[in-house]
C-alpha cells in the first residue's frame, strides 16, 4: 500500500487554557476525497490552519506532506509545494474580473509570466466549469455559486496535489449544491486529492470515500461515511446538535 499523501500526527493547538485541537491524527490517501465533519467550534477550520500554516502552525505534533514534515515551513512554501486551501468566507477583488483574479493567484503561487498566468487561469476556470461570459465580468457581479467557483479556481491554478476546501457549500441552494457535488468529483478525477470540511452531510456522503468527525477538538469517529454517521456518539454530538 502506498504512503499517505498527507498525514497529521498528534497535532494540537492551544490558546492559553483552551485546547482548540487536541492530538488529532489522521492520514489522507492519494487520489481520495476525505470528508471532515463536526459541530460548530469542534476545531475543523483550526485543523486546516495548522496544516497549511495560515495563520499559524501547531503547538505540538507533526504534519507530513508527500513524505516530508512541513509543520515548520512558512505558509507560502506549503502552498507552493502543492497543499492549497480555501476559506469559509468568499474573497475576491470586486473590481477585477474572475479571470484577472485567478491570474493574480497564478502569478503569485505559480510564479509565472503574465502570458503563462493567463493560460493557467483559463485552465483552472475550465476545470470548475465557469461560463466564459462570466469570466470577464467584474467579480462583485457574480452569484454566490460563481464566487465559489472563482475561489476554487484561484486555488486550483497553483496546480495543487491536495486541495483543502472549508465549507464550500455554505450559502448555496440545493441545485447549486448538486452542481458543487459534480464540480468536486470532476476536480478529484483530474488527479487532485481533496479534503472537504462541510456541514451539508448529503454532500459529504455523496463525494467522500472516508469521513472523520471532530468534536471538542478531538477525533470522534473515522471511517466509511455511511457507517460513521450511524455511530451513536456522532449522532449525539453532531446530528443531535449538542455543539
């Protein structure tokens, strides 16, 4: 069996007396979609922060990517090595077009020429299936779903080996979630490993090969999604809304 592409080993993060992430260990296999669920405040986004160095690394524990320990690396080095993420809050340059926004990301992370950045930006927008007419309009005029496409394309243009998505379905309608489902599968089929934090369980169950549930900063359950959601402790902590 091949080594995992991404691995956390006893990762923790403390803020004074608060242990936001408590000795979390898991591994992600190359080519899979790995889902992460949990109630609000369970440490999901903080875990992404620790693994990408944005804005901080772990207090203890290790993060390994492609067989190399990276938890001591600066965030830009982690991103340029092929581990890229998105955030819960959509962010764009309102007066720039979608194409220009993705070109900026290409130039920064890919360190490409202007011509090269333009070409790679179009490829990334093709992968998320953004309509050609929408690419040239100012970003503030895009719909919620189109801003999600833009955010994901801005990460994809760096050609990551692993793409980490933090609640991309937030604010979407049911038809848009269905479109996002297809988008994620398409991205994964292109050869990119995906980590997906999401509250929309239907999306997690549809696309994930494995699912991990966090609660109070620790791993509550991990395994096949259909089995994990039947776990009594998961039902109490997550589905029951205790957190």
